[in-house]
């Protein structure tokens, strides 16, 4: 079962300080009928008030946005994302940015973001509605360029943490479970589970849950599938 009912609209909010970019997102998202944009803001300080007024499923944000009209310094994203997710447990954060530093991408994902897209990944931006829908359903998304930057930064055979192994083993045991269902099983917040999964993807050099399970099994770090599974292939 998906996190959202198929009959429900996916509510989206946007934080970006360039109106032309916001207009571009609005155009792309308007092509997906199940998405409704409920608000846009240009300053980091405006974000929490907007989220208190609207129930938001996916927040699209840039990381280089002024804090306020009187404070031009970038708002503290690594502080803000965990705070927002704590206050809004069902919120999913999608970062779209020009920043290519692997350390920033890694830190943003470790703070609980559900996706990172580079603004120059035009093909991904053109499919923004599909990406938002996937993230609203509990998936994690990297655009190709962002993923390649992370893959170069971290060796693919890095061992997973004990918690990452625990979560990946749970995913392997319940492959059809949603993120919310898995988080409930392990007794942690949805955002924490997404954080653990995205970290595992980066370390294993894979892009989704199925590939992560397969790679972990190949490396022998989680339980292999039963013999009947092999015969069914």
C-alpha cells in the first residue's frame, strides 16, 4: 500500500528565491493532475510559517536561499531539515540545487532529505512531476549527476553500519512494505528510516531499494534469498 491514497492530491510547497525557477517548477508540476502546489516562498524564514498553514507532502527547496529580507545569509539547511521533519513527520524534502559538492549532498541526505536533484539535470527537471509523486510515496531519488558525485566520493564496498544493515535486512524480508510500514516495524520515524536507506544506497553505489538488497546479498552482508527464490528466476 502506498503512503498516500490514490484519490488524494499530493500537496507540494516550494522554497526558492528566483521567481523564474518557481514558475518553471509550477509549469512542470501542473502537467501532473494529482499534484497541487499549496504555497511558495522566497526566504528561509518564511518556510515554517507556510508549513504551519498547509499540510504538505513534498517540500521542494534550494539550499542557497537568503534567510530573510534583512538577512542575506543562506538559511541553515542542515539545522532546518531535521527540525521540519520532526514537526511534520509525513513531510518529504526534495532538494533542487546548483551545488555539486558531494559533502553537501551527503550531509543533506543524512539530515533526512528524500532526494537531491541538480538544477542542470534538465531531463530530471522535465520529469519533476514523476519525481515528486515517487517521493510522496516514500521513495528516495537522486538525479544521475548527483548520484555519480556521491558514488565517486565513497567506495562501493564500504561496509554498512549496524543500523543500516538492520533496515536493509528488514527491506529484504518485506520487499513490498512502504517506508511508513517499515519504520513502524522498527520503531523509528519515517525520516530516520529514509536517512538510513539513503546512506546505505550511497555506500553500496546503488539507486534504489531492490538494487541495495541485491548488492548487499552479493557482498554477503545480509541473509541471501531462500533457494526457492533462485529457482523462480
